[in-house]
C-alpha cells in the first residue's frame, strides 16, 4: 500500500511520546550498527594481537557477527508472534550484553569469532522486533515516515562509531571496545524494560507450532511485492556490507588516510542520515514508490559511472568520495521505503515477516558483502564492480515486482 495510514492510537505503545518511541526503536536497531562500525579501527590491532596473518581474514570479525545476526532472525519472528514483543527482545538484549563483555577477554581469534556469532544472535532480536513494533503501530506511508526517522537516528551510529573506536584505540587496547558496546547495550536494555509496553495485537498472536510457523513463512514468501522488495533490498544492502568490510583497506591502504579514516567514513555515512530525514518529510506527499524508484535508478547510474572510472586507472580520492557520497545519499531513500513496502501487506504476521525479511537481507546481503570484501585486490575496482552489479540487478527485480511500471503509487496491498 502506498497511501497514508494512520497509526493505531488504541495500541498501548502510543502512551509513549512520539519522539521517545522513535528514539527507542532507533537505539535498538543502532546496537547492530554499533557492533559493526565501532570495530573497524580496531581490526588491525585485533589481527596483530590474536595472530591473524592474512589481513582479509580480519574481516571475519564482522562476518561472524553478521552470520549469527542473520540466522537467529528466523527464530525471533515466530517467537514474538506467539509470546509478544517484550520478552524475546529483552532476552536477545541480555545475550548481546553478555557476549560483548565476554569478547573483551577472548584469548584466541577463534574464540572471538564464536562470541561475535553469539553477539549477533542476541542482536537479531533488536532488528526483528524493532521493525515488528513499528509495524504493530503504523502502516503505509506513516510507517515509511517513522522508518525514515528511525533510520536517520540509526545512521548517526556509522557516523560516530568509527570515531569512538579510534578514540578508544588511542588510549586503550581493542578489548575496551567490547566493554563499551556491552555498557551501551545494557543501558538500552534498561530503557526498554522500563518504558516499552507490549505492542502485539491480541488477535494477531499465532500458535507456536511447526504448521503455524511454516504457514507464516509461506504467507511471506508467496507475496510477490514483499518477496521482490526483500530481494532487491538484500542485493543493495550487499553492496553496503561490501564497503564496510573493505572500508579500512580502501581509506587507509589505498588513500593513506591513517587516523583520519573514521572522519571521512563518518562524512559519507552522514549522507544516509540526511537523506533519511528528507525522505521522512517527502514520503507522505510523493509516496514510497516514487521516491525509492527514483533513488534506485540514480543509485545504479552513479555506481556504473564509478565502475567505469575505476577501469581507467586509479581514481583520485575527491572523485571517489564525491561519487560514493552521491550514491549513499540515494541509498538512504531506498532502505526505509523498500522495507516499508515489503512489510505493508503483512501486518497480521509482522513478527514472522520481519524475521524472514531480516534473515534474507542480512544473510544474503552479508554473503554478497563478504564476496565483495574478499575480492579486494588493492584497488577500488572490486568494490565499484560490486556496487554496479547489485544496483542493476536490484532495479531489474523491482521492475519485475511492479510488472514493468515504476513510480506508480499502489492502493492495493496485495499488488
């Protein structure tokens, strides 16, 4: 559905001020970004400390986390559709806190990877249930507006997290990064326990049986709109994961930025926050499809230009940053709108839908991103080739979802 939908004001979560609801949802989702981006400045020291000789293998610290984060999402959705949102969310947060704190004492690289995997399992609750809570209360363009504001706050973390990680590295060792993560997650856990009420509509509770779970998955996977937009988002997110995996090698290894790497990383990431805010202001007027389809077309065009330039030889830093910033500006219009379009027809199975969508985007996007990251060869060509390929493929999938017609608002949620 691409029309305005009012929030369900009878839902108890609306007793929260709107700003606090948005801030809490953003904080929950931001724990995931924090667990990834704050690690980037410390990867080199972690590798040296734990005897990792291949620099590409340091990326496994991120890959292990994303793997746990993606796989566990399949469980949290059906569980939260049966038992409600609060209890599974608080359990996931507790797992995150314990795993992050334990990782600070990891004696080997293998142990660290296991704990990162477990941390990802805990973090999966924050992604699945935060989106479910938003869908419990909002729909249509209203959901897209809230998701944009959540993404705006959420994107502050990639802006500041690498800088925080770099600051920690100036005064302490990498172990303190994990202690910091655990402390922040503990604060969010307390906030959630005290302020977030149950949001699941009683009539939407589903039995926790194999038949019910399979049936819920079937509802999600057989909806053309939801499936296609989930796949398109997955592919586009894969490019972002690829950049995160190789950002330190590109900015430090190729362009020699050294300690200034987090500053430039933050500047580019801030563009996604800016575009998310702009999207929240415009989506009610123009609709999710018009904004996101236009952004996807522009995203593909910019990425193809970047790839072409990379084939001609070394790309100067100002040109790379300028084009990449333009791409990320449009990325911010894609993520929140595509997720809202995918979730819109599935409010009656919001938890299961969020878990399937989150699992697909995280595992699929993580696998694509890992492939792009591992292809790093000392140039930006693998990254730009990956961005070009995923954006074109994403555009083709959206064209299929919309039966060849872009920019058309929908009034029927099943289309």
